[in-house]
């Protein structure tokens, strides 16, 4: 990008003030031209810069001065975090989009959820980018946008004296609203890839969006004090609570006024006599209202009805009729939505807490309470042995086998399980482990009474406790959509059970079971067991056909739900190593084809397997390890000694501004062989200047000391002059 075409303008330079002369959109970035002079700045589309904004620059950083702070616009936002789920570790970078591949990956994920729906006003997008090539590049994103003009729960919260940074109001009236609407920023969308749901990505995106909003969001020279979100999905998946957002109430929706609003708007703008944009600027009407009006006009044309007929139908709407005719009135009618808010600084947080204590909004219980009763005692297995009997026809071939091995075709006995003794306590997660043929499936079948006494000899016994209600994974053959399968007692209950199993992607609710991926199908079966009211879950071939990420998420969810509701889980697997730290079994039954069975505690078994660890490669620009990382292009990093790095993506961390870089070459050489090219790429005037700096930084360095030179390409832009 710019780094290979221009030289840096900010190497040890004093503060400079400029103004944005123009903004040109170029794919995933926008080029900002600054005056006076010919300076320009390539920034992500999310950077809060527009024509006329003042820009202050110091070295290779830039800010927009606001009436209540300094909004940073360069370098781009990037925050490295590590997520763990059991033994699985995932390094993620929450960042603005700075790379064409990132933009393509974001668009693909967004298209799965919104199919081209635009968000009005200023927007900023942060992506969750993985650094491991084994995973998808973008696994989630969050969008910030300008707030809706009207929001009654927010208005009630803010209707009290507020004073900070020379910004103040006594009441939140229409004048205060117009003056301070941009003291808020709205979360308009949050999307997590379906296979990563349950990993805490949504919570992480909200937390980092708050950091971004606090330091990098501004509209009209105003930085926000509050973050807010209003969305139907929060009725079923209130993930923002985990990130610290607080419930403040429900919006009114427009059901009671939609007919009146549409009648007025259609009368005023239906014939196109007045520009809606001008009216919006003078009257504060929302983009959203204008969009609803336009959809109403399209509906009138499609249905061949007049405005009076449309408003009559809208007048007769109820919640039930909206649900029935939802597709017809989609985009016109809005039902009440829960609203959550968060203070973006210490004062705003205290203000919000005081207002919540005063108003005490009661959060409705949207999801039904899951009822579960544990089994009344342990499942007692005593001396259990199971031998299968079979016979085949006598033929020349089978007679030859009998003669050679003294095995009778009419009396074939196979011992599947021998002399197993153990107790399975209530509410515990039990792993049945062993190679193929060791009796795992036989044991599970015996727990649900599926061993055919006509084909097997059973010795020993199993004593089942009271209230023993087992269930197994049962394939779904229905052609109905998922929501129809789970909504027998209401849509909310169906969404509740699907959400508990990690399925909260809207389009999945409308798919059939056969249309889902293997991982999604697994989660549906998990939701089905939860909805069945059973208290003993028995799962054979646990996670055998799932990838590492999905296996860990399923294992984590199943043990979490079991412990939360007091359920007993018995899961069998031949190779539990990939997910054992997420399943966290209380007990492990180890079966062997040689009849040597054993029972271990989960902690003992897990300890024997060890803990896997996968970390992203990093270039750490701190301390004495990284001897040279100057501001500017910074295309070379020089380390003391022989260091091992791999070419490809790495995270360069140099204090406050981590960034993603692509390593293109690694060379090891004596310090005396560091050349002029290395020096220039590293921001020095010549090789003597570079060697002097290195020796001053680390006095132990000699001319015959080994150093590792890492060449890399920045994936961010630069504030620079044209050549």
C-alpha cells in the first residue's frame, strides 16, 4: 500500500495542524487529502474523518480535536486478545479493516446475515480477525452507527442534570436532544460466525467497540459519553449484559402510531414535492421513517391499494396480526425492543448507575425458565459383562475356518464388555473412553435398554435411580424449519433452547435440519435433548465428525448446561484429546478390548493428556529483544541473536499501537554485515547510524554478534507526502 510508494512524513516531527480538504473512497479504505500542502492520509472507512475536520499530527499519529477531547484517527485501531475454551486457545485481533482480504471476508460474513441491508449515517466496523491460517480470517464483526433520534428508554435515563467537559444539560428535552444526540453512539450490528458462537466473541466485540467509541468516534466534533443498543435479538440472546451494558427499558415500537406516521409522510412526500433530506435536516425526522414511507409506497403499488386502504390496514394491526403478516409489513412496522446502555467514562458510568437506581427499570423475562430435575441417586453398575451371540450358515468356506481355528459357525461369541464396576453420580459428566471394539457403544446401549436379550448374554446388573429419564441423539427427519420444530410452546421457548445450544444465527432458524452443517446439526440435537426434559444425556461417538473449534464448543456447552441444570451426561469417544479440556469430565471410564477396564477421576485423566497450546506469532517491540523499531515505514526489525520466525502474518506489538504485518524475509547475519539497505528500511540515514544506535541500546553487542533481520510489510496506511 502507501508504505512502498512514499516516505514517511512524521519521523521526529513536531505537532502540525491541518484541515481535511477532500475524502475519496477506494474500496476498503478512504484517502483523505489534507491542506495546507499536498499531504494525504490513507485510513480505514471506519475512521471518523470527513471534509472540513481539523487534524492534528504528531510523528505518525493523527487526531481530530473535538469539544470534549481528542479523537484518534491514525494509526488504525487494533487490539490483540486471546480467548481460551478448555484447552483451545484462539488469538484474535479486534481491528478496523485495513486489508482487501479482510474486507472481502467481512462482506461475505455480512451477506450471510443482512444481504445488502445498508446502515444510514456514519458507521464504523471492527472485525475479529484470527491470526492462525487454520481458522477463517474474519470470525465476527461489530458495527457502530449514529443513534436513532428518538428512544424513550434512553430519554428517561438522560433526563437528569449532567455536566462533564463543559457539556451540560438539566433535562433531556428536544433542544438538548438536538444539541447532544452525538453524545451517544449505537451498536447497529453484531455478527459472529456460527461455528464460533459460544466462544465469547460477541462479548469481546462489544467491549472493544466501547474502547473504540471512547477514543476514536466523533460526529460534528462531538465524542460520545454513552454506548447503546436496541434490538429484538436481545430478547433471546442478551449477550451485551456480559460486556457490562445495562438494561434501561423497551422502546415503544411504532405499532400504535405507524398508521398516523405513514399517512402524514405519504401525504407530504408521496408526490415528491419536497426533498426528504432537507426536511430531515430541519425537522429531525429519521432516515428510518423515510425508509418506511418508501416501503409503504412500494407496498401500495404491489398490492394495488390506495394510501387510505394501507393506513386502514395499519390501524387494525396487533402483535398477532403483525406476526401473521410479517412479510407484508416488513420494514414498516417495528415492535418494542429492549434497550441497553453503557457509560464510556467514569462519570458517565456513575451517572447511569444513579439513574438506574432511581428509575429501577424491570427487565422482562423473555426466555422461559428451563425446568430440570436430577436423578435421585447414582446409576450403579455392578459386574456388568455383555457377550453377543451370532451364527452363520455352514458352507465350504465357513467349514474351512472351523477346521483351521476350531471356531463353530453356529456358536460365535463376542465379549463386548467384561466385569465393569462403577457408579455414575447425579449431575456429573462422564466420559467413556477406549479404542474401537472396547465396548463403548454396548455400555451406552445398556443404559437405555437397547441390548437385545435374544442376541446377547448379560451378566451383572445396572441399578437405575428414581426419576431416571434418559435421552440419546436422535436424527431429525422432518422437513420443517428449526423454529417450527422447537416452537411447540411458543417462539420464545424455541429460540431459548436453540440459543442454549449455541444456535443464535437468524437464518438458521428458517433452515431445515438437513440443510445444516455437521456442527450445526450436532447443536440442534443438543437443543432437542434439552427441550425433551430428560435428565440423563447419553451420546455415542461424541464429536467424532466435528472440527476442533466446533468439538470444543459443543463439549463446553454440554458440560456447562449439565452442571447448570443438574443433568447427568455419559459421552463416549475414541479420541477425546481435542476437546477433553472443554468437556471437563468428572469421571472417566476407560474400556479396553483386552478386558482391563479402569475408572479415573476426570482431573487425573486430563492431567495425563497434557494441555495443547496454539499461539499466534508475534514481533514484540519492547525491552531489549527488539533492538530497532523506528516510527515511519518500519519495514525492518532487528533482533539480537539467532531468532526463529516464520514468514507470513505476525502481530507487531510496540506499546500502545499493535498492528498486523506480513513478514517477507528472515535473515541472520553478523552485526558487521548489517548493510545500508537494512538501515534505510529501518528509518536510519546510513548503516553507521544504525550500528551506533544498536550498540547504544545494547552495549553487549559486538561486530561479531549475531542479529536476526526481519523484513515485513505493514498492512496499515501511512500519513505521507506524495513523491
